C-alpha cells in the first residue's frame, strides 16, 4: 500500500514539475546564440508559459517559482535585474484573478485576457527598465514585446494544452 | 487535475498567499533598485550563475548546432559553383590589395623609423564561443565561453572577423558577459574615417546605434565608415565598427559591420592600453598562447 502511495506521489511530483521544467527550457532556448527567433521574442515564450500554467495548473506554478524563473532570466541578462522577475510575478498574479472562471472560458477569451495582461506587463516592464537605466528607454521594445506575446500565445497554448492532456492521462 | 489541495482555501491561507505575493513583488522591485546601484555582489552572483549555466547552454545548443551545420553544408554544396567564382574574383582583388598593403607597410615602417614613433601596443586575444545571447528588448549582450581563467578582464574589446562587437562587461571564472554596441548602456569613442571627425557611438537597444556629439560643422555622408577613435584610452584607435546608413534630422544611424544578432565566436582582444599587466609578466601572447587557450575554452580557431 505504501509503495503504491509512493509511486503515485512520485508520478504526481513528476507531473507537477513538467510546467516549470518546460518554462526553464523555453528560457534556455531564448538565450541560445543562434536562435531562429528575433531578440525581442526572448521573454515572450517564458511569459506565455507562466500565464498558461498559472491558469490551468496553479499547483505546478506557484508564485515563488514564477519569481525564481524570472530572476534566472534576469541574471542571465535577458532584462535588467528585477524587471523579468516582476514581469513573471505580475503575469502570475493576474492569471490568478478569478482564475477558475477564466480557465473554464473559451480559448479566444483567454487569449484576449492574456493580451490585456501583456499590455499591463509591458507597461510596467518599460517603467522598471527606465528606472534601472536611469532614463526613459525606447518604448518600441515594450511594444514589440507586447505584440510578440500576443502572437506567441495561440501556438504555445495549443502545444501546452496537448502536453497537459498527455500529463493528465499518464 | 484531481488534486484536492486546491479545494476550499481557508481565509487564513488566502491571506497568507496574498501576503507572500506582495512580499515577492516588493522583493522584485528591490531587485530593480539594487541592479540600478550596480552592486558588486549582484555582478558576482550573475557571473556565478552564468558559469553554472554555460555547460547547460552548450548541451542544449548541441542538437541545434548539428542541424544548422547539416543545413549549411547542403546549402554550401548547392552554391559551390557560384561560391568558387565569387572567391576567384575576390582573390584577384585581394592580391592587388596585398601588394598595395606590402608597399604601404614598408613605407610606413620607413617613415616611422624617421619619426622615431613608438610602436602600437601589441595585442593578444582569446577566441571564445558565444554560448548565450541574452539580447532582448531591454538588454543587448552575449555570454562568451572565456573568463578569468583565460585572463579576460573587464573592459576588453570583443571583435569578430569583421569588426568591433562590444566590450567585456562582467567576468566570471570561465565565462564573460559582453555588452554589445547596440545596448543602451554602450558608449564607444568613434571617428569618421574619411573626415577624422570625433564622435560617440551610443547604443539604444535597437539594431542601429547612433553617432552622437559630432561637431556641428562635420561633413558626414551615408556610407561613411566609422572606426574606434582611441579617445579616453579604453579602445585602441582604428578598429572598424560600422557604416553610416541614415542621417535624418541630426540622427545618424550606424550599421555595425559585425552581424550582432548571429554571433558565434568572438575574439576578446587585450591591447593592454591601461597597462594593467606588469611588464615582467609581459610574455608575447600575440599568437601562441592566444591560440592554445582557444582549445581549452572550446572556442573555434581564430579567424585571422
């Protein structure tokens, strides 16, 4: 009986760690030297991942983990220190507003809400990056980030959805 | 999920969750302020993490590298004929340049002899593989696989085969962070090659850094080449940087010669301009050890 319990626990642990590992992998992919994707996309993939998993599998994506992933990104140099951390936390926080209602609603609604979340995050990141740089930075970067977030969402959400179904079946 | 843990959350638990979230957000904001202050401990932590992550980045990039290699092999094979033709043309041209250069070199040497000019400091370099490109909307930088162990120090210049790429910003044990020319914090003393006008090349997080503080009467045109000026002593003079590609309302944009978005190998050059290295340790590292270090850093051969 104990063994069954242990096995179940291990498999649950494994399932719960997939979202975090996937997000970290995306982070690594975005800092690869010869990436197929343009520079401003770095970060978008990670934010989409954090939003998706915070929304659909919250126990696998707690706030501290989001912060930690953001911090690793910052330390890797993707954004000024703290900016990525804050972005990740904000995405997580906003994904948790009326989470259950949102996660049950249609794909298009979720996409629209994510666009809203992205807008807020892009603005906050722009202000924080300006504070970190000691002067206003170009708003263009924030704009790119915002648009890329929206563009990246459907593709990644589809892939994550498939992954999630696979995980639940196992 | 069949999990029961997210069933009924007690008010206390909810309060705790909110409190911890606010705490995390506050911490993140504190990070922004700490980062602004440029604390040495943060830099250390950053490089420690980079040291830790470099092998992972290498491992992750392996399959991608292999695929890319295969694709470029096929492409090269297809383009073989036209490549040969192009190279032959280039070769003819370069031969001409070669003889011109030799003549000039001899002449230069003779003139220097007459002037009793001190020779330029000799340079040593380390070729290092780029393992991570952390360029984003807010930062432009790469992490290269060479650090303290390869005697890379802060402030050294990074180049690739065609021009200046940036400058070493932080150094870890086996890795270093290079601030690219395009980063908003990058400032490089530059000179317009044709007119010898001095200016500062300032990055702005876009692909095209701007030439600033150019004299008002300076005569600058699209197509002018920009090189390092050596003012301030941080850069040696005459290293090629880029070309002016647009001039609009006093906004002069420069296209760097090096393709900063596709950096694979950088040469970190030490011109010993600041005289950090002691004379008694001054072994000739121009060729030999630079190359031997290359093998230990996993870098690819020097592109001279």
